[in-house]
DNA sequence: GTCTATAGGCTGATAGAC
DNA sequence: GTCTATCAGCCTATAGAC
């Protein structure tokens, strides 16, 4: 095995530089927004020279775009893979929620970054086009599950878009504000312990599936 | 009636200046974040001179603080008033959701601004202290309703914090991303019409109350 | 209270050595 | 590929006339 060249300053692995920049930038963009995350801070956090942002990504905006693009791609791939079409619709929905949570834990800054992107409301027009193409596909995945459940009589005739929004909304909010909640609860007296992701997942799974099961079906399930 | 002095440039009503600045700033802070909303843009949008930000609020950060403080205050007051303790817990919960939505429609930029504040995760340390004091009070309101419902047997024994989070999360997400959704759906082919706030409210009311009703109770309600 | 002019700092990006 | 040095532009905030 040839040991990797551990030089500190020069001619390091370019992929490593790119990755370090993307990781540092994701955290800073998530917490401070595009304008609030300065190129200088990003580079310092990544342990990389500032000029590398321009060399590798053609500027701060290019770095941002690369992250958003890849983030949405990762998100979509995993969510699609999560839905096991052999399973009962209610279990597919549970799987979707669990998978979203796993991804959010693996990439903790992603939900906040995506939320910020959506809240910009179409200011970054060039970026939005790309984002717009991912969204219907995620919606389509959830919609498929819901329609299957409605068809086989296990779900009542809920509106798929609204159901999708309340589910994704709860998830995005929980994970985007996770660190805030931790700090806020720590400073409060008589505060409950910060809930774990697992706690929230099973709560949301329960509320969502109970919230949309068909009445007959719910009654039949009872013993 | 003495007509209001319609001078364009000089010695206008100072309260009007303050209000115009806060309104313009709320929109820009919501869409672009604190750093992304420049004092110049805020002043131009408000139709007011840039220096007025410093005169009236002691700087951009002071303007931001004033808005966050007042926003949380308004939010809390209205949400408290929404819960009619005479009503059944399920109806109190429905009332809470409806009131949050009304407020969000009256102040459409508020949810995004508050979400951004939370996502900063404790960067604005001076501000956060104030924000931290409001949150337990809002949580307390919801918790009271849930505990009453659990006590009288109409709700199952759900975790109040988790229930609060999934409800508030769905609401915040829906309203913070409303404009984005409108634009995104408009550019998509075969897209459903953007859902109205009223649609989302009744959907969330249904899913939440069905999701947490006690099983017996749910069965008893069925005809 | 409002305005103009300007100071002073920080930001993103580039040129050019290595 | 990486680094240092540097520039032009923009940003917040203030001084001072009105």
C-alpha cells in the first residue's frame, strides 16, 4: 500500500478539496443562508484556500448550485428506493417516513438548505428550474402509495398533494429545526428532553397512517 | 376631517415610516434571510430613506429584532385566544390550526421569517433568548389541549411535544413555502392546482384529529 | 424626521507565482 | 492544484445640512 501523500499545503487530492468545500458550505448555507455564508468562512471551515472555490466551482454561486443539485438527487434516489411496492400501502408510507428521517440524519444540514431554497420563492431563477424537476418526482412517489391505498380500500379518499405536504412538512420542519430545539430546550426550565429522531418518526408514522385509514378498515383492524 | 399631509419627501408621519420599514423588511428577510436583505433594498421597497433604518431602529439588526419580537408576540396572543376552553379538545385543536392559518394569511411572510430564525440554530444569541421565552408558551397552549383530551378519554396517550411538532411543522412548512409552490406548480405540466390555505387547514385538522383520537372513541363516533 | 454625501470595512473574484 | 496579494464593488453606518 502506498501511503497517501500527507502534504499539508500543496497539490492535495482535488476530490478531497471539492468534498471538503461542499461539506463545509452545506453546513454554513443551511445555518446562515446563501448571503450569510461568506466564501472566506466556507474555505476556512473546509481547511482549504479561498481561491479553490472559484477554481473548482466557478464561484460561490456555482458551489451552491452543485450542492443543491446533488442534494435533491440523493434525496430523490433514496426516497424512491424506500418504497417497496410489494408491501401494504400503510407500510410503504411508514417506510417513506423512516427513509426520509435516515437521510436527514446522515445529511443533517440538507433539510434546512432545501427549506431555505424553497423559501426564497423563486429568486434564484436558474436554480429553481432544476429544483422544479425533482419535486414532481418526489410527489409522484408519495402519490403512488396513496392512490394504491385508496384503491385497495385501506385509505380513505384523501387528497394526495395535501397529504404529501403535511407529511413532508412535518419531516422537514423537525429536522431543519433540530439543533435549535436542542439548544432551546436546554435553556428552558422544566423543559421536556429533546425528542429523538426515532421518537418523532414513529409518532409521525402513527398519526399519518391513523389519520388517513379508511373508517371501515380502521374498525375491522380493531380487536 | 383634516386631510393627511401628502408631502412626498419631508417630515412624514414617523409611525408610517416605521411601519413601512417593518413591512418591507419582513418580506425581504423572509425571502432572502438577514444577510441577503440589504438595508438599501429594504429602504427602497419601503419608499423611505435608507438612513431612517438607523434613526428609527438603531441599525439593520435592530429592525430585525423589532420584527422578530413583535411577530412572536402577535403569534402567541392570537394562538392563545384561539383556544376556547369550553369546547371539546378535538375542536380546540381544530381551532388552533385554523387560527394559525388565519394569522399566516394575514402576515404571509411571518412563517418563513420565524423558520429562518429557528434554522439559524442559535447564531443570533441575543435574539434567541427572547425567542426561547415565547416557545414554551405556545407549546404550553397545545399541550393543555392535548392533556385535556387525554384526560377525558377522547385522545389516545400521545406525546404532547411530538404532536405539537408535527402539527406546527406542517403548518409552518405549508405557509413558508406557499409562494414557491405556486410558482413551481405553475411551471409544471400536468400539475395539480395549488391548494388553498382553507383546503390545507381542513385536511390537517382531519388528519391530526383522526390521528390522535382514542380508538374506543373513534369507534363510538362511527354510525 | 428626513435627506445627501461619504467613510470604512468586508466580500467575491482574479492575476500570477509556485 | 494550490497559494498569496490585491482590486473593485457593495454594504452598513454616521456626520451634518435642512
